[in-house]
C-alpha cells in the first residue's frame, strides 16, 4: 500500500487594501473614548485649575494652603504649571484643593 501525498493547504487570501487590519499596535486607538460623567476633573486643564485657584483664593492664601515655592515666591501661572507637571504629589494637592473650591462654590451658590 502506497501513501498518497496530501495536497498543501491553500495560502490565505490577502486582505483588500482598503480595509483596516483587525489588530493594531495600540489597542486603545480603536476603542471609543471613555465617558467620565462623575469625574469633576475630566476635561479640566491644569492651567484652568491654577488660574481658578489663584482667582478664588489669591496667591498668598494659595501659597499657605499648598506650601510650594512657585505659589509663595514670585508666583505666576507659567512657573506653577512647569513645577506641577513634573511633581505628582504637588499636582494632587492642587487637584484636591480645586475640588474643595468647586464644592465651596456650589454650597455658596457662586458656581460660574
């Protein structure tokens, strides 16, 4: 009895050029944006937070509440942003104070 050779498996057909492959290098690129309805910081820039806090508290009180040099010595929005972008613990304090400010404004009815 002689073995008959089995034919080779057919090669897969190439995908048409106008289609996107099912897998991509970035799995989140194709995912729809996550809605964060209950996150009051969603969409708020760091600059908006710093400007809002400086307007609400003033630089002197802001420097007392968050004791960092960029709020205490010759404060400016630019220097504050530069420092806060590099310093996670300080940014967390600013975000926390911003949330406090929003709650305080809401309680007193001064929400813009």
